[in-house]
C-alpha cells in the first residue's frame, strides 16, 4: 500500500513511528501528484492543517485519516477521533483490509 504523510506544525517523524509498524506500506511525505500515485493519506495535524490542504485533498478523492495533533482538533473530534491512539487503531484496521469507518474523510 502506498501511503502519503502530511505533517502539520509541531508534528514529526516521531508521531509516525507507531503507524510504521504496519507491514508492507511504502511511505512518502507530502501530497501525491495524482490519485493513481497513492492509496491513502495520513494527516498529522489539526483543523488548520486540514484547511490548508483541503482543496488538494478533495481533488485527489483518496481516503484521508486525520491524526489529531493540533490545538483544537474539532474535525477529528467530530468524526470520533479523540487522540492519536484512536487514529492508530483505525489505521491498523484499514491496513488489515477491514475497511473504513466514519472517520475517513473520503472513501
């Protein structure tokens, strides 16, 4: 699976460590140039990071998982992601082929 990572302010590779434990994932930073270059996007940040990239995310129409790392995290809370552990559990299920839940921004 090809995963692209977006780090918001205050987020770093350290936040990604637990997510990297899922096998058979290729990781790249940034936003893919086209929909066919990625399978999923993981955004480490809050509402500001989501809004900063929203137009590109909508255009790509790829699944997006938000890992709440901002100061407000209203979007993440609205979809039931209270913290990084919730996002990690969702990521593990998705990577295991168990599908997506309500917390995915697009499917």
